C-alpha cells in the first residue's frame, strides 16, 4: 500500500493498494486521531466609523468609504445601522477570546490601511451590541 499524508493531520490519500499476503492486515492500520474541534462561536458587533480627508488639499473620503464598504465590510456581510454611513452591524465567528481580539484588530487594521491609501484618517470603534466589550 502506498499513501500520502493529506493537508490536515489525520488525513491520508491512498495512491495504490496491493494485496497483502496476510488477510486482514490493512484493518490493523491506525491513523492519528483527529483533534476534536470546538465549534466556533458567533458574536454580533457594532462598528462606528468616521472617515475624513487628511487635509483640505486632498480628496478621497468618498472613495475610501466606498472601498471599505465594498472590499472589507462586505466580507463580513456588514449592514448599515443608519443612512449616514457611520454605524454598521456585522457578525464574526471566533474560537476563543484571543481569536476574537485578533480578528477585531485585523479588521480595524485593514480599515485604517485602506483609508490611508486614499489619504484619509479613520476614527473607529467596535463594540458588542450590549456594550459589554469594546475595542
């Protein structure tokens, strides 16, 4: 028997299978046990976003907002809470509190980078709907 280990632990791909001289020998092959994955938790968050031009000599505020909504917030299926382009609501899946922190800060970093490309600055805050946690 020829096999290759798969991309994840415990996965194998059998390339060829030849008869073994001993009957039932293949039944004794044991794979590594797969780790038990905890189901991901989901939390609904509120994003308050203010974007403005860096100076009066540059333009890019509306393009920065459009790009952030189109490329970043759309990946999280964010919905506007109000029509003034200021507050959004979205859901985020995470494993534990450390993973949640990382995902929130990664999202904020992407938003700040996109605004910086358009010569804008961002004031943003993310919080849970009940206000228990905020970033």
